[in-house]
């Protein structure tokens, strides 16, 4: 059997592209994080400004300042 005919990929297959569940930004553009203690492989992913537990969204909207 010829070595060239063997189907061995040079690189492993790439992971599927992930996007923020709110704004749709790609994981290649921004870091995406999941929910705390959610260990599902295909669970929801969010960029930091749209993450439910993120302080960035509340500071930007001003609701954090009203809590002081």
C-alpha cells in the first residue's frame, strides 16, 4: 500500500465555530464563556459584555450605579 494513498490528515480536524448566543460574535473575534457550573459540551456561550453574570453589562447600562 502506498503511503500517499493513506488518508492521514496532516492536522486534526478543527473545532466547530462558536458564536455568542446574544449578539452572534464569533469565538475567533472575542473570548466566549459559558455559564458557571454548566459542563455541557454544547451549552450556551456568551461574550463577556453579554454574559448573564458579567458586571460589564450592568455597568454599561447604569443599573449598577443605581444600586449604590
